[in-house]
C-alpha cells in the first residue's frame, strides 16, 4: 500500500496537473462574500449556512432532479474584486449569484449583472441579495434581475423606531455607524423617523467610522460616555459591532442598544461581557427561540453540525424560494425563474406569510424585535455558550412592514 | 578601386532586411495579439488576456522607475488608480454630454490623470532617493487610498464610481459590449504603449535614466541634474500607469479605492521583479505570468498565494535577475553545439527537481488539509491521486519525495556546471 | 470633557507603547544592518498566533515567555540562511526578500489558523477593571500592556547603554568592520540582534493579541504605521522611536475624539461649498474621520523636510 502510494505520487509528479471537471449536472449558486480579512467571520458562517441549507434540499431530491451546489468566492469585501469573482463564477457555469455583506459590493454587482444580462441575451444571471440592505438597491438602483430577501434598512428602522416610540426613558440618542452607503442610510433614516415620532429626543452624537478597519473602539466609547447618551442606535455589523460591544464592556458603558446586527459572530459574547441583560435589542426576521417546531428542528440540526446558530433565516427563505421558483418554472433559465419569483407568496422559515413584491423585488415578511439576555425554560437556545439568548419582545406582521418604493424597473420584453 | 577602399566584409544587407530585423519583433507581437483569441476563445481566456494586457502596460511603466532609473516605489498603484478614476469620470462626462469621443480615446484621459498627479507628487517624492523615496511612496499610497474614502464626490466612497462603456460614440458600429472587442482595444493600446516605452529607452533621456541609476554622482559631473532626470522619468512612468488604469476602468467599468491598495502596488512589484527588471521584456513576461497564475492557479489549489510567495523569495535569493535575466544568460549559447549539451544537462536535472518540488507541495497541501480544513476530513487528492492526509504513509512518502528529490537534484549540479564550463571555458561555471 | 481627555491620554499612551515595542526591534535592525525589515509586522503576527496556540495548550503566562523565544529563533534562522545570502545582491533585493517573507508568513498563518479571527482571550487573572476614572473603567489588561512595554524599554535601554554586549552592539551600529577587526563575531551579533528584534515584535503580538483582533490580516493593518513611527522618529535612534510612537499614538487617539471640521472652525465665514464637489468634502470632513491618515501626512512631511527623522542620526 505504501509503495503503491509512492509510485502513484511519483507518477503524478511527473505527469503534471490535470484539472478535474465536474461532470455532474448541478445548479451552481455562486456565493460571493468576504472569506478573508475584515468580514471573514460573517462570510464564512454564511457560506457554511448556505451549504447546510443546500444539503437539506438535496437530501429531499434536489430541484428538477438536480443538486444545488454552493460555490464560495472570496471578494475581500471589495467591489472590484467581486466583479472579477462574478465573472469567474459565470465562466464556471453559475447562473445564480448570491451576496449579502456590504451594500457597496451589492451596488457594483447589481450594476454588473444588469449590464451583463443586457449584453448577453440568453446567458442571463440572477442576483439574489440576502443581506445588503441599503434602500437604494430596491429604489433608485433597482433592476429586474436583482431580488432582495432581507428587509431593507428603512423597513428595519421603521420597526425599531415604532418599538422605542413609547419608551419615555429615552432622552439622548447616540448614532454610530460605518462610513459607507448602508451606514449613512441608517443614520439618515434614524434622524428622519425619530424627528417624526419623538421630536423630544436629543441626538447627542452622530459618528461615522471607517468600515471594518477599527480594531479598538475605546476612543469611540469614551466619546459616547462623554456625550451622556442613554441609548445607542447602530447599524454596525461583523467586527464593527462585536468590537464596539467589547470596548463598551471594558469601559463599563451602561446604555440601551438598538442594533441591526448584534447577533454577529462575537457579538453575543461581547454583550454578555457588558452585563446588559435584555438591554441590547435587534430587529430581525427571525429568532431561534420562536416557538415554531420546524424552525427549531432546523436550528438544532445546524448547531449539531457547526458551532454556530442560524444567523440568516432569510438565507433559508432565499434558497427555498429559488427551489420553488425553479420547480414552478420547470426550468433553470434565469429569465423564467425571475418571472416566477416576482410576486411569489411563501411561508417563511419562522412561520407566517411573506411575499416578493413585483414592483421592486423586495421580499416582505414578518419582522421581530428581540432582546438578548437570560432565558426561561421554554427558550432552549442560547448563543455562543454564554447561557444568554434572544427573546422576542415585539412582532410586526407583514402588512405592517410595507413601505412604498420609487422603483421604475426596466423589464425584459417577454 | 584601391586595396584600401575594397570591401573586406560581406556585402551590406539590403535595407528591407534591416527594417524587418528592427521592426520584425513588433510585427510578430502584433500578429500574436491578433491571433491569440482565435486559439483561446473561451470567456475565461479572453478575460485573462485582457487582464494580462493591462498588467503588461502597468508593469512596464513600473520598470521605468525600478529597472531603468533605480527607483524602488511601493506606491505606484496611486497613478494607476487615479488614471482609472479620470477615465471613469471622462466616460461618464462624455456619455452625459453626448460628446463625440469614441471609447478608444479614453485611456488617454487616464494617462493625463496619471501624468498630472505624477507631476504633483513626483516633485515632492523625487527630492529623495533610495529608501527615503520608497517610504515616501508608501506614505503617499496610504494617503491617497484613505483620501478616496473622504473625498466622496470624486472617488465615490466605498462603492466607487461606475460607468458604462457602451454609451460612448460608436465607430464602425462597435459598441464594446462584448469581451472580445474590449480585448482588441486593450491589445492595441498595449502594443502602442510597449512601442512607446521601448522608444523612450532609446532616447537620450532614457539613457540618462540608466546613468542616474548606475552612478548619480557621476551623472551630476557630466552635467545632468539627477533629481530632474528622476522627476521626468517619474512623470512619464505616471502617464503610462494612468493609461493602464484607464484600460482597467474600461474593462471593469468601475473605479474604486481598491485600485490604490497595497496589494495592487505589491503585485506590480512582484510581476516586474519576477520577470526581470534588468531587461525591457522582463516585466512583460512577469506580468503575463503573474496574471495567469492569479486567475488559473486558484483553481488548482486554494493556497496558491503561498506558492507564489515562495517562488518570489526563491527568485530573490537565487535568481535576482529574473526570468528575463536567466533567459539572456543563455544567449551566448545560441546556435552553438554547446547549447545541446547544456539543454541535455537541464533535462537530466529536471526529473529530480520536479520530484523534490512535488514532495514539498505535498507536505504543504497536507498541512493545509489538516490545519485549516479539518472540518472537511482528511481525504484529499493530489494531482488526481487520492490519499488521506492523516496517514503516516502519506507523510513519509512526501518526505521521501522531497528529500530524495533534493539529494538527486544536488547530484546533477556538477553535470550542469561541467556543461557550462565546456560551453565557454572563459565563463565561470555555475549551476 | 476631562474624563475624555484622561481616557484618551491613557489609550493613546498605551497604543503608543505597543507601537514602540514593535518599532524598537525594527529600528535596531535597521541601524545594525541597514535592512528595513518589511516582515517585522509579520513577526508581530506570528507572535500573536504562537501566543494564542501556546496559551491554549499551556496557558497565557507560559505563552508570554515561549512564543517570543520561538519567534526570535525563527528570526535568527531567517537572518542566517536568508538575509545573509541575499545581502551580497544589494539593498533592493534585501528589501524585496523581506517583502516576500511578509507575504509568505501571512499565507502560512492563513493556512494553519484560517482567515477568520481566533479567540485569543485575556487571561482571567487580568480580566477586571483596574480603576475607574470618573465613570469609565480602565481594564487591568490594558494597564498590564502599558507596564510591560515600559519595562521592556527600560531593560533595552540598560542593556544597550550599560552592558558590554550593548557596547559592542552600539559600536557595530556605526563601525561594523572595525568591530570585526577587534575580534568580535559581527555576523553572530547581527544574527542575535535580528533575533532579539523579532522577539520584541513577538512580545508585542502576544500582549496585543487578546486586546486587538488576532487575525491573519493584522500584520497588514499595523505594518504601515510601524514604518511611519520608525521613519518619523529617525532611522537609527531608539529614543526617537520611543518619542515618535508616543506622538503617533496620542495624535491618533485624540484626533478620533475631535469632531471638528473646517466648517465648524470657520463657521463665521458663512462659506458653503456646493454639495457634490471636492471642496464640500474637504470643508466638511471632521478630524475624527481623517484620524487614520494623520500619521501618513506626518510621514510625508518629515521625509520631505527632514529625511533623517526628527531625532535620527543617519539617512538611508
């Protein structure tokens, strides 16, 4: 056995490389997100989540008899690199691209997909956006081939501000966000909606910091302290929220947090360190402890395989919706899939009805406000082995989440 | 005719042959550029060849600094990026204003952008030389890269600025939507830039750049101001870097702050050095090779960048003259019988070398499998041979290949040395 | 306000001392061998990862001792078998060798530990607030970082100025040939200095790892600032590196706290550039937003005006 191995290796060494081509028929979905550098924790978690969901779908026979294959491409959180990777994915046979981390990347991708489809009729690709929530992507920059499965930043801020409207204890709010399109969208929406709903609240700070570049937020926490704020509203994600929380824990900052992505890898651990029990809130489309049997079963299976819980209920929705659209269209041609996807109604992961609005390709679904802290006996899931977990404190039904759009989409003439 | 004026040498060559000798190389290169897409027509190949074209122009502009004038810059991507931004804004302005400017003229806008800033920054940078110059270039690169996120109106922030290359004036109905059309545009500009940069090396200024590189003090005594020479070289180099940036902007239809990144500056340095900074065609080889590796190697193994870095270190240590230098080293052998002897010696040395490299590669791949990809299990394939990374036999085999290969390789060195010594008794023999 | 100033000063000094730990090694190596070690930040990263791995097996305190020794050993080997061979090709290949080394080290780290951050925790012994300034806690671990850096500076200073080996090193700084003629093993001295320099960077890595993010891109984040420190302080001056590190640490930390822009300062001028122009961006940008690039502005200014650095003794 050893000698055969030696000969085999020697022969292989002399022979040179042979690129093995996958001969199987699969539906390739290209996952283009950061797999190295600043956004790597979320990117890698996302890739594994997608693979898990695809495995489940394939175990039930796949779609139209074909397996769904998720292929990861590292874009290093960079728009130009994403285009290179998208081209590579298309050359490798993928006709569905999915991406979520970074609205800057999303803007470049949606532009690229629109141009590519325009210039290559018959070879179109779909772009499924699972987390880039800059509202502009389904408004001014909307396009027919882009579908967004996450509630956009305005929808989320609407839900958040509605929740905190009756809290008279909030007097001074500090805004801290990442300095790019999404972070700016969050602060603009926060200012607008707070001014409309609670004009008595004073905004004592409005901070923009570089995206995924800061390793020590201590100076920023010092500023927040100095401003006397009692509430923080932030759209930070991945390292930017977990390090901000960590710095807050170190400094002993005692405020309420209203966040978009506090459940990022490292976030729950940092929240536990701050000791803020049920004072950190997040707006999301799901939570592990929602008493819905199928989603809890999924959660258990995912945690058994990997060390993390489900960050993206919307990813589950996305792949299942894609599979349903392919099955209904009886084809893997993006032109036909898109026609079926828009307007589609769907039972979402955590229970309830959602639908993909045809006007702007924005998916609407029930939204939840959840807070992080100690759990009761019928809340079985904690996060990152801290003993604390997410508890739903408010639910917004789908019809109440709908916001208008200015999208004027150019549709293909079929 | 007297004895003194009689011709003693062979008849002078006809003028046409001289012309072919001089320009033939360029015609051959042009022909190659035209024919390549017919041989490699796939989407990936076209994209890769376009990227190669852009890198070649960029690397050649970089070598104007490094190889010709002896200036090591760590921030050349600044001019590349600024060229790209000027090109993108130019395209948007032309499309918005309906101006009669066709797409092939756009790289010129990129070149001008690079030139303007090379004049601005070059005046400051070229006051110093050597390590100080390198550090200034590094600092400037970081400055410009960070400013891109602050000056949003021009640089577009994190998203960058996008454009559409099909919206410009169309000559002969060519819209440049298809990759093949973009390839030909890039190839044409690449050829033009190569020719111009080669012509630059033939000018007195180009020669003085070499002089300043070799001995700045002596150049001063001859009457030239080294700082002015460096400054002019810097400006011309910045112009061509801007052209490369313009071509990249046309290809990607986006310009963002990643164009200024340290990776971009580092890649061009790698490409130029690996190709060989001492010869004009060195960066061409280096840029083509690096572009190819960047696109194709990632399919072969996930840790191709490690191999890349090791290759670079090996070249710095053992062959600092680069690939071009190694090729030129063999030039005296051309057309002589000794060439076949040296080639035979290389052929004998090649199998052990490959075995040794395969052994090292196997060790690296197995370490990677066990360390970073532990969750996916130890089963892997190496050049289509399946094996398990956690079995001791696999490690022993890898070790045997590596060490055994090295020992055998070492034994062939005297053969190569002897072949070289026989080839030229006056030359010092070296493997 | 006073609280902000005090906390910012503490943070700034602590960040500056961390920079100094790394810059000290770099400036020693440069003074000694004329080699600007591009891979210095990579040794810092190696120190952090070795520290992480060893702390998982043996605990943080053994890691604090073992990791720097291991990395220093690797550094000495790199000098002996790598740098010394490249030295004969000239300065540019030397620089490029360290450049390639930085690249390879990053790849190896990515290969072994992956690309995502690793969970390098603060040792439980130090995981408490040391004291409270007004209402803000200052973590004990940061105090530990500060004290260790100061201690190492003092030890380094004493060794260089007061011991025999320090005398030899100082002499080899400026007259290596003479020192060799006097019978000292100069190559051995060089190798030891390189090893000690990289070990210092590794100590910085082990200490900084739990406080900052331990990830394979950490070398790239801190590397350029390191060069700024060394160049601004003066190539060849340890005291200069100390002063420059503090300067840059304080400048960066204080700048982040200041939300002033030119629009605020010149508000009386009632000058409003139209939106969407560069003038508007420059007018409205706050000091906090440009805080990360201030060191580079300083670098360019110093290099153009005084290339020996603020306290330096030699140019390149």
